[in-house]
């Protein structure tokens, strides 16, 4: 069984719950779509887990900002990435060099993994289609540009959903498992482990077991992470948003 995780954002409490649940489920292979760090209070601990446990770990826009210093972040994201760089540098070892080696995409058989989208794997957002024009654009993307792979796992938008040529599926507590028959085209956005933005504060990730895709949501100790963010002197909004799922 594969676990597909994205946007951990230095949230150790959320990642710990996810890893415990994955161990119970029998996950053997962890794929990470990027943004291991940024925003959150535990970059060293979270990066250490990513480096030691994940088979694949991609370059997200926060990794890119970490290693290049170039970004278009708002001030609180920029402050957090500079703070993160100082902590990772002080931690020594090979954590910072490990981030420099991250690749922007990975292909595994019919599965493509990106942080952003198939058009720009680091920065672009896969938007949930909200009107007929956007739905047609999504169908075009899936039927025309999904070439050489069938399924693309994406992160970055911090919102779990699946887009297929037949429509968009938003997982919810009554329906979390979907079948993806071989050859079917699908964009699968797995949501965010460490900073969900779909007004559901629970940590989000996905597992793939053969043709069976499951979206997972789990509670974690949000107040503990919020307290750490405030204690670190990071922007208060970064703590508040975890309590609202925005
Ligand atoms: Fe992110």
C-alpha cells in the first residue's frame, strides 16, 4: 500500500498521527509531494522523518524558497522560511543538502507525482472546476495532456479532491474510497497533512492499494501546534488558520 502525503509544513503533531495510522494500515511506501517545511514550528523533526521514511520526496515551492532564497511569498510565509533555514542550518548534518536534491516530479509506472500541476510541477495550482468552462478545461487536460501517465497526484492547493473525465469527486466522511480502474485518467489532490485549507481542520492524506484510492482525515492536537507557532515568534495568523482550516 502506498501513502501519498503533501504539504506537511513542519507540523509534527499532524505528521505523527498520519504516520501512526499508516503503520496500522500496513503502508509500505511513502510518497511525499513536497512542502515538507514552511509555515510550521518543527522543521527539523519533520524534515528528519521525511528524509528517513519517504521513498520519494519532491521539490515544493517552499523547498525551492528554502534552497534558493527566491520566492513570491507574503510576509508571514517569507518570515517562516527564513526562520526555517536558520534552524536547518543550525541543526547541521545533511538536512539542508537533502532539500537541494529534491526533484520537481517523479514518474512511477502510470503514476505521475507533482507538487503543483502537470504544467508547472512546482508552482501551478490544480483548481477544482467550479463552472462548466473550467470543467471542460479539466476534461481537456485529462484527455489531451495526460500522456505517458494515467494518474497524477498533486499537492500545493491543500484541498483534497479527485477530477476525472466524468466529473469531480470531493471526498467526505460518508464516501472516502474510490476505485481507479487501470487506464482511467485522474488528477488526485491529496490535501495537506500540516495546513488543510478546505475548512476541515483535520490532517489530510491519501492511500492507494491496487485500484483502491482512499482519502483520509484524522484529528490531531491542533492547540499544541498553534502554541508552538506562537512560542517560535512566527506570525499569529499561521496558528489561527490551523484552527479554521483556511
Ligand atoms: Fe503548501
